[in-house]
C-alpha cells in the first residue's frame, strides 16, 4: 500500500513509519510498551482464564496487539476466536522477518502469524483466527452478525490522518458488534472519538498514564457496552474521565467525523468536519487548552 520505514523505539522494540500517512505506527516511547499499557493491560484478560472470548483487532498492522493478546492467552489456556482487519500485508510480512519481534512472544505466535499471512486463517484446539484483508469499512460486513465481541481493539492511524475508521458510521458498525459488557479499547483520546462512542451508548473511561509520562493526561480510551458497574471487574488501568476531559467533549474538537455511505475519501471526511466546526457555537478547543495549560501537541482532537 505504501512505503514503510523502520523506526527504533525507546524500549528497544521496533515499529514502522508510513510515508503515505506521515505517521508512525507507535509512539517513540516504545511499541511494546504502548501495546502492553494501552491495549493488553486494560483488557484485564485474567477474567477469561479457562473460558473463551471473541476479539476483533481493527487495523492489525504489525500485529503487536494480537501478538500480546495471544501470548497472554497461551499462558492461561483461554479459548480465543479472533478476527482481524487490515488493508496492507506489508507490516505483517515485515514482522515475520524481524527476529527481535518474534522473540518477544511464545513460539506459537509465530506459527499463527505465518498461517495468517499465507492462508488468512489459523485454527487449533484453543485458537481460531481469521485475518480479513482490505478496507475495514467493507470487510467488517463479512464477520457473521451472530458473533459479538468481548474485546475490540481499534488501532488505526490517528483520526486526522485516517478518519475513515473513526467516523460515526463506522464506529456505529463496530459498537453493534460488542457483547454486553464488551470493551472497545483504543489509544485515542480524541474528543470526536470519545463523544461519538458516548453518543452510541457506551460508557467512556480514560486509560491512566503511567507515572513517568510527565504531562500526558491519558493513554487512550476504554468504552464499555451496556455498562453495568456491578459487573465491572476491578481494573486499575482505567478510570472515569476527569473534569478536564469532560470539558474537552464540549469543545469543537468533539464534532464527529462523518462518512454517510462508508466510502468517502480522507479529504472529504476532514473537509466536512472542518465546515461543521466553522459553523458550530461550541467552545473553541484553543480556549479549553489555555484553561487547562495544555499544549496543542498534547491533545489528539
């Protein structure tokens, strides 16, 4: 799909940079660290020990999120039905050639990834995995409607770089596939994304930053379907949105991305949103930033 450049991250794990999107696949702080802190830990996988779960990984990319998931479930003997969506085969091809990536996980992860690359499928007594190649807006329709997911990972390029997977219309399709009490987990703390998920009926939580992240106020978002606080297992990785984060959802940054027929270009989606923002009477995002002493780079709006 596009030229990819290898990037070394601070924790020693590697990532890639997309020339097309002009964005890295992961934070330079660490690809492995980002996966563990923003996806694996908030999933609270121990609750599925000895049980089974369905997972949807949107924007599979290099495979860090699915690899970490598989690695944990191998240890606890959990049955997994995994669907993954990805438009470009090159990142997975790259991961399979990268010894340092494969050594991060149990040997079985390599076997599964090789099968996904060659046959788009893997199955054994514990795991059933399918990788659907192509535009996620189309391929999500292939997943049988009867399947509801306990976990959905949404890890596309940022909303301003790849708005196609962050629109009301696409997120509506995604949330329809969540099980009751299912978690949708994303690294994004975008007000547009959070507001959309809330409007779709999900309870929104912020993924707490680790102590060494300085001014970073969130590591992402956990959105829970048909939320029942009595059924929520203790999780020290996420909490309710702060007052600052709630006020973020009242600014122009919270205006959603729209893609009515799920076939619009990046440029059209962004233009429609900019036009809507210009006409909006909501508080400017700059005013919110100034109130809370935020720099523009610290907020994904």
